[in-house]
C-alpha cells in the first residue's frame, strides 16, 4: 500500500506525539493570523453584555464544576464564563468585564468567521490532520478562547481531555494555539510526557440525571495507577500550536503575573462508526449545529502505536 507524503508534519514529529502524548509546533499560525484572532477576542470581550449575563463562573474542581443551563446550552453558541475571583460574595463583578472573563466558548469555530477560518477552513490544519492520521473522519467541537486573566487566571489541575469529551473508544485530541506569550509566570501548559500510555480514563464528566454536571467513575480509585514522572512546562510564543492527546495528563498554574495568557483551543473526536459519542457528555450537538466535519475526504487509514 502506498504511503502518502507528509504535508506539514515530519515523521519525527509524529513519533514524538505518539511517544509523549503531545507535540509543540512553533509558528503554526502566521503573526497576522494570530494578531487577528487576539484582536477579535478582545472585541468579543468589549461587546459582551454584563446586564443580561447570569454571572456563570467557570470552575474546574471535581466538587464544584460549572453545570448550569447557560453552560450546558453553550455548545452551539458564543458565551462568556467568568473567573471565580472576578465576583464578590454578592455576585457583583470586582473588576472591569474585559478582565473578568475566564473563557469564551464553545462554538467559535462555527460562528465566528475569523476563528472558523483557522479551524474548519484552514488548509494547513486539514493537512496536519491528514499527516497525523489519528482520526479517520474527525469532527471539531468545544472551541474556546481561554483568557487566563492577569493575577486571577485560575489554576487548571491535572486532567486529561477524554474525561470531558468521552468517546468509545477514546478519540479526543486537543488543538491549543497560543495567542500571547505563555510563560511560567502567566500559566503556561505543563505535561506529563508518556502518561497517555499509562493512565487510563478513570472517570468522565457527564450531565447528571437530575440536572447539572458531575463525574461518573469508570474505575475504582484503587485501580488507577499513581502518576509517576516529572511534568514538563512548555513555554510558547504567539502562533505556536500544541497538539494534545486526549489521554495525556496536563495542567496549568494560576496566572500570578501582570500579563494575560490568551489562547485559542478546540478539540477533535472521531465520528461514527469509528467511535461513539453518547448523550451523557455535557456538550451535545444540536439539529441546528451538528458537530463540524474537518476533512473533505476521510483518512483511508489511521496510525496508532500499541497503547496509544
């Protein structure tokens, strides 16, 4: 069988992704593309109306994860989620709105022309997906601008993405693009290399039967191996892309600096019949907006090393 020529990635980069569970690609977007996305994100923040907002905070802890209707119906909309520390005890903003938003989500890749252009309509992104051969017929979902606000940008604890976008078999991959310089001080991403090969998906984030969201255990905690190894912090420049395997453990620290850390991220999963995405997942497609196909012609084969 003929092997198709690589278009964007090298064989060494593909091998590194499968070995480490993530891959950094410097300068994937041009400075012009990156600046346009950052400018657009700031325009969205400027135009965001506080008056009719339910003041939904975005939280990431196991015991207090966001789960209200504003969040659960955001999969086909552009909505704004606030930092925990941006509201006082009465629910009033403690800072100007532009500096209070944790993230904007979750359908930027469909609804905003600029974000759509670098996601669904980007020939380079399509070529990368063809090179990676992780999915046969991927769909894009859960796109976000993560603001990581200065001084209050919240810590994101250790997690893997397949917990939140669960398919059977697991197929989630994250695409994370730095829109600003990402440093140890403003909350750059850290990864546990190789953890996608040793850490099972032990729980999943689901819609609860009585409303809201919560975690459903897939394994008894005693069955989950203790994570070992040393996290690696990946500082990034604007335009850098990080591809994140759905099972690799990663995290980011609180932003303690005077600088924001804007990033654009979206995810891909495999579509039927190659994987099942069920009604338990928090984010659901709608009749008006089914999940977005990325490739014009599906990959004829996929390449996944044993254990990946």
